[in-house]
C-alpha cells in the first residue's frame, strides 16, 4: 500500500513548482499579491515567511536556492518556547515533564528540546538560556541554514 494522498501537501508542492517556473521566466521571486498562472504565489511566499504556512525542509531549500529569505523553523516550537518563558515568568521555575500551561505541554516541550528530538534555532537556544534553562549545545539539535551555492 502506497503513501496516502495529501491534497494540502500536493497544493503546496504545486505552488512551489510555480514559484520555480516564475523564477525561470522572470529571473526573480514574485512580489506580494503577484499571481502566476492564476495562482497567488506571492501571497504563498509571504505566508511561509510569516510562519502561517509550513513546508518541508527540502521545499524550503529549493526556495532558498532562488533567493527566498526564510527560515527553516517550526512555528509550533516557537510557540512552545514562548509558553516555556511564560511558565517561568508565572512560576519562577522551569516546568516538570508532566506540567502544562493551559493546553500546552510545556514540560514535554522542554524535554523534547533537551533530548534533541525537537530542533531549535540559535536564537531560541539563547532565549532559553536567558531564562535559566540548563541546556548545553551538545544536548540540543540545531536547525542549520543549508549552505547552498548557485552558479550564476
């Protein structure tokens, strides 16, 4: 049995292919609200930049080759770190493994970061260190910007 068809993932892939075609045709990325073949690919790129649309690392790397200024980042991780900071500000300590803040499993998030199962950026690492999370660079897994070189 093959992989299940995901219409959202297919639509994102189609839009990325259109961005690549647009770039080949015009030599630049689309501007905000610019459409190509009837698809609002400029809005799509803005949505990625703002963190409202998630794409795969491979897709992000393809866009970055074209000059897209984005981050390989998980919006959920950013929210989780914000909630850990909020927990610390409310309680003056780090959350235990089973503790939550509202519906957010802040303790689980902290464990996932500490174990390296959840990747974070350098900025997120520094934010956690600032509030006193005992983390070492060896414990965490960092996002690394792909080193992509394009011949012109």
